[in-house]
C-alpha cells in the first residue's frame, strides 16, 4: 500500500475523491464479461475534470509552496490536460498560459474553437496557438512561454504535456491504486484486470507503481492512444521507475509490468477509426456513458474487442478506468453525423 509512502508529498484538494466505482450491467450483458467503471471523468467540479486533476493535486501544491503565480503548460488544441490546467489555475487564483499545438489534422472548422479550447478560454486561460505534431519531447514554444511569463514579472510553474514527464507526475495515480483498494475492500472483491487509456504515460505509470505496492499482482492494460506504442511504452516505463524511486517503493518495476496494447489507437493520435466511433456509440447507448474519439473511445474499443475475442476472463471482473475526455466531443461532431 502506498499511503504511507505518499504522506510526505503535499497535496492541494482539487477533486471529489474517491471517484465512483459502479457496474456497467448492460455493457457486461452484451459482452459476456463483468465490467465495472471507475469514474475519474466525474471526480472534479473544475471545468468537467478528468485524469489530470489527480496529478495536478500534487503539482499545484508544489506551485503554491514555491510562490508561483502562473501555470504554463502545453498540449494539443483539443487537449483535456490544458483545459484542466486552466481550470485549476482559475480556482487557485493563478494565471494559465497554454501552448496549444496542432497534434492532429481533424477537418472540421469548429475543431480549433469549440470543445476543450473553448472551455479553457472561458475560465480565463491565455491560449497560444503554435507548434505541430505529437511528441513528449520538451518544446521550444513551451520554454519560450515560460520565459515570457518571467519577463513580465510573473513566477511560472512549468507543467509538461499531460503533467507526465515531471518528478511528481506519477504520484496522482499511485494514490489512485490505494483508493481503489479501499473501494474493493468495501465491495468484497478485487478487479484482476484494469483497462486504461494511455498516452503521455503518467496515468498508467502511477497505477503500475501503486498496484506494485500491493501483495498480489494484477493486470493493467494500457490502450495506446498515441499510435506510437514504443514511445508510449518508453514514457510509461520511465515515469513508473522514477515514481517508484521517488516514493521509495521497495519493489522494482519490471518490463512485464508495462502492458501496452497498440491495436486500438486508430490511424494517428487524435484520429478515431470505425471501431472507436462504434465503441463510443455502444457505451453511450447501453450505459449513457460518454467517451471521446481521442482517448476513452479507443480504450473502450479495446475493451469491447478483447471481450469479444475471449481475451478477458469470463469469470473475472474487469475495471474500465474512465479518465474523462468527453468535453472534446463537440469538436468531433462530424464523426457522428
Ligand atoms: C481523457 C484522457 N484519457 C487518457 C489520457 C491519457 O493519460 P496520460 O497522458 O497520463 O497517459 C488523457 C491525457 O492524455 C486524457 O485526457
């Protein structure tokens, strides 16, 4: 268990945790596998929340302790991450400066003005539309944004893409594992398979670390959404090992702990394929649960395909971790026309 290991890290409360865990009975019946959802998509009141809120609880605490007044981050135009940074900054009385890159070409006029970026602007973020291509590398545009805050007399706090490649980036989801273990105690059973979307890596990495602290192993399957499973694997492995070191976990993170499934990423980051769109419709129509074309629709497509292929235990219980993302749906309205 990680609670003792995480105690020494300051945390700013930004969400309503524990996030709910509930069964998905109609989806389970349709797929012949018992599926539950853990709803990190409905765990914060900050501009619809999502998985970055858990991570930002740790980063924001450090930003406040260091006397910073501006969060500077980077992501795609339709980044859920930058939207959550924007909302956290607003709630803490800080500025948010966001570099919004073009990570994907989605041929819709509204793509660059609606969905996440609209919400970021409403909560007061300054959005700089600059840069192209998905990569977890440090970008000059982001460094320049940080410098420009300094030139203006501000004190920036740098939040990398996805709040991932940051010393504290894995802590939020390491804590998630402990939270889930308490919920399982109340439920009286344990999930043997956990399915999550993965991209910049610290969500899955944190879970791996948190679950590794438990007595029994469980399978955490990261459905790649970057359409570059090697890059995703490298990011998850690096962050998991750094987080394990940081918290003083006394068990090594093994290569086999990092499971990345490349099959459901679609043609590119941010581009859904037919399976993604079908999965979004299926979860919506059977459970009223909204998923998105960039992340959760892809992990849902993976879950559905694995259930249909007999790759999930018919007698076990599968946990689908819902990480948010539905605020991007309006930017993809033409996919559902
Ligand atoms: C909705 C949603 N799901 C999944 C992910 C993937 O999480 P991570 O970047 O920590 O791998 C993200 C962010 O990138 C996201 O916004």
